[in-house]
């Protein structure tokens, strides 16, 4: 199995004039993840496509499978699972079918525009405009699991995630996120010094604390659908 070439990763990053922190932000991972990649401690990163895109090269070049730098546009051929995240428009112009994101799976990579599940649900385009200005291709739906966000989001309820919003600037709002391999929905409170508290709406669930580089924002929860 091919493994990441740290020397090529470092050379391309420096060629673009990017710091480790800047590239990590562009890829959508913590800086500590990028440090491990450049030290050769993580040889088969799941972020390889996002890294290749950020550095304008092919995944094969980063993995040492080719000496041609190439481009991800030419090299990346979506597999059956990796379908472009384009909405499917129904014959009724007001209906848009959105793909599902399954938060039960880890989503530490930036490649979150590729849905984990393929189930589709139809939403009114007019209604979507009333909750977000984001284009439909940035919107995904997920299903509530557990009671940590009750009564705001109950188990089994559908909620919409706007993946165009990935930079929380305020403590309000509900965010879909991943910490390591665990996907979840929480409110974020910034304590400073790179520490973030994850808060649930269920008052019986105590807040937890994570460092900023452990946290990956998937998107903002913009609506909860009680019935479909």
C-alpha cells in the first residue's frame, strides 16, 4: 500500500508559502494532525484528497505513486461512494433532494462535501431559502441520535446542516462537528487559550472540554424538521 511522502508534502506547502497552521485550516484539520503527517507518523491519511486539492497536485504524487505532480482535477476519479455533492432537482422546480450526512461516523477530513450515506430526502426550495442563503449543494440532512440536545433536537428528528458555515464566530448557534472519530451536535463556548467547551441542551449532560486542534467543524445546524 502506498504511503504519504512527507518530503513532498513539506516541499509543496513551502512552495505555496503556507505555514503548517494555514494549510491545516485550508484542509480542515488541526495543526497537530499536519505536524504528524510531516513527521511521517501518519502514513495513510484519510485527508489525502483534501490535501492534494489544497496543494494543487494529484494524490498519487503525494503518495509517491507518480513523479508527475499532476492535478486532482485530472487524477481524482470519484468512486461509487465519492459522488459529487450536487442536489437532485425534482421535476417540480420548487423541490430539491438533499443527501444525508451520518454523524455516527467519524468525519475528520475536510472532504465532507462527500456524503457518507446516499439516502435522499426532498425539501422545498422556497423553505430552504427561508432558513439559509447557502446553495443547496452545501446543505445536508442528518438524523438526531440520543438525547443530549433535547428538547431542541429529539432522537429521530431530522435537522439540516449548512456546510458553508464552518467558522463559528459567536458562542450561539448549534454546530455539527467531529472530535476524532466521533460525530456530534453541540453548542460551542470558547474559553480562550485554544480550549472549547462543548455544551448540550439537555441540562443533565455535563459540558466537555476539547482543544481547538481536536475539533473539526462540519457545519451549522440551521433548521430542525419535526415532521417530513
